[in-house]
């Protein structure tokens, strides 16, 4: 059996539920192939669970194959902190990706079509409520969306921000200097905030930083927009404040 402390289970119910489902699916197909449960092959079952336990504790991941099409893959992420409760997700919040969706968790997306559908709809603009409405056509309930977002937040793949409004106030930190010092960060920022049909070579780190530093605790988005109307002809305002680089700034 799988034993989890009640307090830990209550905090991370969605994670343990997903893990249990995957193990259950694995055994379901294993039963069809070999009647392992019907024939009460208890030693074989025990060996499988011992293998899962050993791999997760020693290698922090588990990969089992019973037949060509029956696989089980589990992974323990070092970035998870079991002492912290999952972040609450509100309808008005907007999820945005901290990593390139084409580069991370490729295997996870391939084996989880629901995750792929959710990731496709995270654009840094659409809030949770509207994403949930859109996903109903694919029979993905809001609760599943919330659980997925909580997983992605703990994996440092997604971060939540409030819905964009012109009256909002944002403030940068000293990390904004990375746009000067790190060319790769600067290029990633430009690709994210500029309209796709615009030449990124026409913007310099100095110009981008000049606009970013105008975001302070006394200036709302509307005022920054008015002061930089020419700049925002080619820059997506909503993505400017949800860009991974500035957001960390």
C-alpha cells in the first residue's frame, strides 16, 4: 500500500491523486495482460511497489515497463516544498509561462493531452475564468485546470498575476539591469513583448530599460502608456508586464 501522512495528503491532494491514478492505470493494463491480481501474484505486486519505492527514493524518478505499451513514469522534483501549501488560484488571475513551452516537459505533455491543452491556452493575457470556459469544449473541468496550474507553479514553470488593468501599478527592482548585462535575457524579452511582425533589432537594451524604470509605485500603467505612445506601437502592453525577464525584475 501507499501511505502518506494525513496533513501532507491534505495539502497536496491533487498531486497524490494524480500519482495514484497513474499507478492504478499501470496495474489495470497489467491485469489485462497477465491477470496479476486475479491470480493473486502477491510477490510480483510487492516487487513492483518495492521497485517504485526504491527508484523514487534513490533516483528521484521511476520508470517501469511491463509490455511495449504499458509504462509508468513518476518523478520527484527537488523544487517541491512539502511544507508550503499549494497556491490558491482565483478566477481573475492570469497564468503566464516562465519557460518556453516548446522546451520543457516534452514527455509530460506527450503523455498528458489535458496538460497540453492547458499549456496551449496560457498566453499571459487570458485569465483563469476564460481559460476554464474554453477548456469545457475538451471536457476539462475547472478543478482539473486549477490542479494543473498548482502543479506548474510548484515546478516553477508558471506564475500567476492579477488581471491587467490600466489603473494597475507595477514596480521594477535592481534586476532590471540584467537586460543590459545579459544579451540572452534581452533577446528573450524582445521576442516575448514585441508584435511578431516587427524587427527586434530596432530596440536596444537602453530603450527597453528606459521604459521599464518608469514603472514605480507612484505611476500607473496608463501614465506610462501616455508617456511612451510611440514605443507601444510595436510592444504588446499586456505582455510587457508579464514578460519573464521584467517580471523577475
